[in-house]
């Protein structure tokens, strides 16, 4: 369980997060939504120790972010950073192999190699395994990154807007993969999403943020209402309910 | 497998160059010839290893394959120290200074300057590598203009001494000095080799490194510290070597196209050693020229740099 207590953050004197209290249960996909500048990415960066914590605490199970050793946390929590143009000359297999680095520190054994193969198979990357990253499409590269976090074998996976620059097919297949990871591999996924409909379709929980504060959290059905969308985004789209599914008309 | 074979081949080529350099055209007392040439050979090899390693490390932390630590103004600082000391002491005094003393002074000053520059990275919440590089380039410009100013005021006879020392020369270097330089170079290279797996991770970028449990700021600072040791030692030992690192590392990347530092560090060192020893062999013993090798290397290196830039643009 990720527990955020009294978390505040300033950037250049402007408060980007104001006294956040939030707990994310184990299992499932949790989506962070909100307008630009609401503090979603800041919150995710603080959770993943990409930014130093100024006030408040974040606990991931029994590990306190900023206090526990980096490599211990790397076996508990993985991040998929926003930019994915890293190391274009690596092959897919080489990139995925890096996911095992927190365990073997440069000297992989048989088990590490098996885990890498498992990750490549789980994400259907076998035909691309020997291709270099700069020869892949955006969606395939994103998939390779996810395979790396899969090989990293962590309980928690945090993703910052992974659907940027992906077309509908790549977006849907990535979200389906994440959902499958959460359901069948017992991973806890926290994801920042811009498109509310993807959050509605694939998330088990939605946390809505505005001006550095949490406005609502709960199942898509509870959170996505016309009044809430007006409070959070200051726009008034129609919300349709088809059975248990919610759809926001854009 | 292929990489290993290539490395063995390069090692053989290096041995040929070394043997050629030691033996070709030698007449007279063997003991004298071998110790005289052996001394220069050791200097060439030390510089080769330290320049190539420093360049690989620097390119890794900056995630940029067309940068070289020379761009940060180490050469400019060396020339400034040289000009100021000739200006203050006069050429006669300067020439009689002890070599070891000058080497230690140069190394200390350059490492001090480098650490001050790299230290600015640690103060910030978000390390801004490119601001640091830009600061280095601007300081290099400042150093160069001060050097130019001093050289205009210098006695023309003294200026000849400055000009002579402005190019890297692998002339005979005394033994104690060579020993100190060797110790520092070995320490630097050993540290780099110990870090090779961590370097692979750092090359992925700071966010990805954090994800894999490597603290990027700590790693970056350690790497830059090693770079400052290696660059200071090689520059203080023989003089400025602007494009050498860039040239040999890009050639090494062509021969062994890999991101694995366990392979890249030795292959770059081998290419650099072959370039220096082989180049010196051709220049000194085959062509009987007295031109410093580095003039030739800089010209080719400059062309390679331009080529890299243009190829980048086309892609």
C-alpha cells in the first residue's frame, strides 16, 4: 500500500501540492486525472523519488521514500518515465535486461536471463527482441519499456502519461497490458492519464486532482459525474452510462 | 564473440606498433635506445588510456556522443597557466623550473578548477548538466582571451617558449614524473572499470537510472571527478590534446557499436593507443618529421567532428 501523508510541494515559491493525504491500496490500476498543472506529475515524481520531498511523507509498504536505500526501493517500485527516447542504440533485449540490474548489479545469472525472456514473451516482443530501439514505432518502444519494468519484478509500477504520442491501437493495447499485469501478476499500477475515457475504461480507481489538491477518489462510476467534471476541468461534457461503463462525450 | 576477436586483433596491431616504435631504425647501444624510446612509449600509452577513458565517461554522463571534456576549457586553463608563468618568471627561469613541480602545479590547479565547476552541479536541487558545460565553455573563452592578452605583452623571445609548449609533445619525460602520472592514471582507470556496470545504467538517463536504483547525481559526480583526474594528468603531462579523445572514441564506436562500457572502455583505449603509437612511429621514424603528432591528430579530429555534426543533421 502507498500511503501519502501531509505532502506539500513548492516550485519557485508557488505551491504545486497542498497538504495531500492519499492511500493507494495494493492491486489494481489507479489513474490520476486532472487539468494541466493540477500536480499529478509532481505527485507521481515525488512517489518515484525523481523529485526530493520537501514536506510530508510517502510510505511504500514499509519503505519511506527518500530515507530507504535506492536499490532496495528499485526492487519494490518501478517507474516508466515520461520521455522514452533513452538509449536509442540498445536492442529490445538489452533494454529489458536492464530491468534486472537492481538484483544482479551487472552480473546476471540464469534466473535473471529467465526473467528477461519471460518479460519479452509476456509483452509479445519476441519478433522484435533483437531490433534496435530507434528502429521501432512509438508504441513498440513504449511496450519495450513496460517489458523492462515487468522484468524488474516490482510490486508497484508508476507511469507518467504513457499514452502521449500513441495512436488508438497502441494506447488500447498498452492499457490492456497494464490491466493484465494488475489482474494476473499482482502488480499495483499508478498511472497519470490525460484522456478521461481511458481512465474510465481501464482504471479500477480514479483520483481526481485540481490546484494541488485531491478533489475526489473512488471507482470510475462514482467519480466521473457531470458535476465533478465541471469542478475539476471547468468544462461540461455529457457523461453517458452504458451498463456499468462510463463514457465522457468529448 | 566478434567484439572479443576484434579486441584481440587490435591488441596484436598495438603490439606491432609498439615493437616498430621501439626497434625501427635504431642504431647503436640497445640499452640506451630502448630506455630512451621506452620512456616516450610509456607516456604515449598513459595519455592514450586516460584521454580515451575520460572521453567515454564524459560522453556517458552527458548522454552526448559528440562532446569531449576538452571543450570544458582544460586546454585553455593549461595555456593560461603556461603563459602567466612565462610572463611572470621570464623564459629563462621558466625553462629551469623542475618538471615535476610544474606537473604537480598544473594538475592541482586544473583539478581544483574542474571540481569547482562540477561542484555547482551538487548545489542545485535539479542538476543542470548543460548549464555546467556552457559555463565551462564560457570560461574557456575567457581563459583564451586572457592568454591572448598576456601573449601580446610577452617578450617575443619568451613567446617562443610558450609557443613550443602549446602543443602536446611526447618528448622525453623524467622517470619520477612518469611514475606519478602512471599512478594517477591507473587509479582513475581502475575507478572507471569498477564503475562499468553503473555507467551502463547512467547512460540510460537520470530518470531511468533512478528507477534502477542508481543515484544519478552521486554517479555523475563520481564520474566527473574521475574525468577531471584523467584530463588534468594527461594535459599536464604532455600538453593540450583537443580532438584526440573525440576522434578515437568515435572510431571505437564504429568498430564496436555497443553501449556496454565493459567493451567500450578497452576498445577506445586500444584505438587511442594505436593512433598515438602508430602515428608517432610513422611521423618520427618513417617520415623523419619533427612536427608534433597532435597537430596531425587535431586536423583529422576536427574533420571527424565536422563529419559527425553533418551526419547528425541529415538524420
